[in-house]
């Protein structure tokens, strides 16, 4: 049944496939179906203008899709520029180097610190509540800290 429909449509089946793939591109994030949809549309247009067998059309589609995928990745990988806040969605990484007071003492290696409106779990050396700690890293959402050195004023 499907094969008869494809045979009846002839070259138009490539255009339909291209439109379906481009429609899927709207639903799926990324540019996965875009290049396949464009390749199918190009093969459909060429098949309308030039009469060649379905085997050659399929080979042209595969070759064209591969060329478009690699060309598209090459073009778009060079145009992607980091924004003015490259760590926007990596909050624990942005906190490295900052100093905050402990709201809960570090006992047996774990404690808590308040940063803005969030309370974070911290790991580090045992320290009393109120001690100032410097964030030196993170393990997921747990911040790694060390005691802030008190600098003598001169």
C-alpha cells in the first residue's frame, strides 16, 4: 500500500518526505532532521526536472544528506560564539573563588552556607558556624570549601 502510494506520487514523494522531515525538525531540538529534509527536497526537485530511477534517487539522497550534514556542522560550529556569560547555567562553577560565612558548622566534613537565597551543602575541613570559607570547587551541587585565610592588616 505504501509502496503503491510512493510509486503513484513519483518524484513528489521526495518533496513530501522533505516536508515531513522539516516538520519534524520543528518538534525535535537541534538540527538533526533539517539536513535530511533539505536533501529530500533537493532530490525531489531534481527528480521532477530529470528522469532517473529510484535507485539513483536514493543514492543521491544519501550522498546529499551526508554532504549537507557535514557542511552544516562545519558552518554552524564556527559561527557559534560564546555569550557574555558563558557560565550562566553552571552556577556552582561561577561560585568558585567567592567567600561566604558558614550558617551551619562543618562537622564530619559537611556543613551549609547561604548564598543569596539558597542554602548550599559544603564539604571541607571541620569549622565552626560563622567561619568564612572560600569555594574551591564542587561535586555536583555540593560545594568544596577551605577555610579563608585571615590576612593581617598592615
